[in-house]
């Protein structure tokens, strides 16, 4: 099984990097059942994992996209020190996401066939 790691660094809104990273993750999950999709959220992207996001009708919603990725089998980890620096330590997170560490990210990088950064 091929393993693809998608690193996201930008916040959920303001740029479209998180949006495009999750679009890719969802398309990989949809079109390639033989691919394990891994998503690691760093820096401002840690906010992508916050539960309870509300967006205007017709506007993309990162929480819904993240839940779709998880439902299709993607693994999602969040940089713990990045989340702490942004005050997310006690914030409710999307079910299926988990706080992680740099050593875990390092293992994912070494173990992945491809690493894509947004």
C-alpha cells in the first residue's frame, strides 16, 4: 500500500492551502483505495482541526472536508506544540484527529512514499 503524507501549514481560512490540501486528500481517498492518506497539521493549520466551524452558505467548510477525509480512512494528526502555541490545548477538536509530536511526524515522513506540502 502506498502511503502519502500531506503537510498543511496555513490556517483553514484566508488562503486556500488547507482547502486544496484537503481536496487532494479527499480525491486520493475516492480514486485510490490502495493509498493510505495521512494529514499532518502544523503552525496555523492546527486550527483546521477545531470542531464547530461555521461558514456562510456556499463557502467551503474545512471541518466538513476534514470529517470526509477521516470517514474515508485518512489519518489526521496535529502538531502539539503548534496547537499549544495557539491556545488550542483545551479546545474541542474534530473527532478522529489527534494531538501528535515531532517524533511522530518524523516517523510518518520516513515511512511515507510521498510527502506533499501545502
